[in-house]
C-alpha cells in the first residue's frame, strides 16, 4: 500500500510533513536563549522559566491522546487545523504575558495545539507511503526537523538581543499561520475516516489498550520513548550548563546548540545508508548499546571533575549522534504492525515520548546547581533504561511466538 509520487511531489510531501513536525522543535528551541531575559522581565529565576518547558511537554503528552482518536474518526485535516488554530492563539498570548505563571499556562495550550501537527504528520506518513519506506521517510523528516535546533536557538538569540524575547513568539505565531496555509492548500488526506469509532472515553481507552498490547509496539515505543527523553534532558539542562556553568552568552550558546544539532541530523541520514545493509532491529540494538557506554563515560567524567566545555560538547556529540539513528528506527518499528488505528498508535507513541520527556525535563529543572552532573545522570539513566526495556521486550516477544 502507499501512493506513488513523482520526485517533485515526493520532495513536496517531505517538506510539508517536515514543516509540521518542525513546529514543535522550533517552539521548544527558539526561546531557550531568552531564559535569562524572560526571568528578568517576569521577575523570577531562570530555573523557574524552565517550568514553562516542562508545561509544554506535559501539554504535548495530554494532547497526543486527544488527537489520536479524532484523527482516526474525522480524518487528518479537521483535527489538525483545529490544533494549528489553537497553537496560533496561544503563541500570540505568550507575547503579552506579564507573569511566569501566565507563560507556563499559555505554553501548555501552545503544546496542545502543536502536538496535533506531530501526530497528524506521523499518521500521514503511514497513510501515504509504503511500510517498507517508513523508516527512510522518518529519517528524511528528521533532516527537515533537525534544521530547527540548528536555526531556532541562533535565531532566538538574535531576536532576543535585538527585539526582546517577545519577538520569538511573534515568529512562532507566523509559523503556525504558514502551516495552516500549507495544510489547507497542499496536504493530501488519503485516509478514509472511520465514523464508526466511538469517542466515548471507555472506547478510547480500549483502543489505546489494544495498541499497547501489540508486543512489537510496546517494546519499541517504550524503549524509544525512554531513550528519546534524553534529548529533553539535554534541551532543559543546556541553558544552565552552557550559559550559567560555562558562562557562554546567549548568542554563543545558540551556535553551540546549532553545532551539536548537526550530529543529530547527520546521524539520521547515516541511518538511511545503514538500512541498505542492516535491519532496523539490528541497528537499534547496537547503537543503543553504544549510547549507554557514551552516557556512562559522561557521568564518570562529571563525577571526577574532568568536565570542561570542550569535553561536555564531545560527549553530547556522541550521545546525540546515537539518538539520531535510534529514533527513526524505533518510530518505524512501533508503527509497522498497524494498518488501522494508526492515529491512535501515533498518539500513544508520541505521548509516551513526551510524558517521559516531561518527567525528565521537570527533574532537570528542579535539580540544584548548574553543573553537568544532573544532565550526565539523566542521560545515563534514560539510555540504560531504554536498553534494558529493548532486551527484555524482544525476549518476551520471541517467547510469545
């Protein structure tokens, strides 16, 4: 199954889906350099500004469960357009907040809107591309998405320095509007809505439970989510680590963040080459093992006081490179068993990632000090836990066959 596209149509689809999936990362990354300025204007601490990041992750987690059933029942476009409209409204509201509590609240609603874009994009990949091509498509989307951490913090740093942190949310509002235009005019909706699906909470829970009971889904979704939460630990901790602990200014931090993103993006494209010779299952197992080793070395170095800005960057380069390979494969393997209930499966997958990310992000935000130790600990725990889940899940799956 899948639609046959010309080369130009294929590229257009990747760009449209990429712009939807990039909305969330831009919303996360662009305002990071503005943390000190936001804290000053709203009369609070940078660590409390980090809670607006945690509330964003919580909003995405909640929103995933809302949009999954709606996408399956009503098709992809109507719920997507509703979510984008909510995103635009919340982004605009962030421009005018006068308290940290207001920012935390509106970031939650901003997340409720943006997660519609991510869930719909993932479901649309499964709708219009053959299953065997899904991992490659996800890797290409990561290339588009990967541009966001290269561009967003750097752009955010310059916007904050020149026009104030509020300008960041003006730009995000415009991005939301552009995505609405793309969806209305050019995004295909090949999925035939299943009007028989019930939106009764009990039925929705049963639907999600049926998805989770699929062994391949639960193994790779859980392992992928826990591992991917390491990215949120990095995002949450990096402003304090680089700007407070290592005393880099906002612009330099933006460039460091962009530099590290190159490895996350580049490795996702190496994954496309690896798929020519190896199965996704083999790639995930091997690279996750390597990631555990890198994170453990990072933790030991932090404990022994060997860490400086250069060694910190080197460890993060290795960790993010592994993550760029692991994520598209776990996403593809999680969704592969489904031809129906793809929206619900995408929602559970996304919600598991964001829930894990929200927990880790909040833990980082509440950690005392600005050293690399909390970040190194979080990366080691998430990578190790993901690896254990992967090994245990695959063994259980084999016994069940």
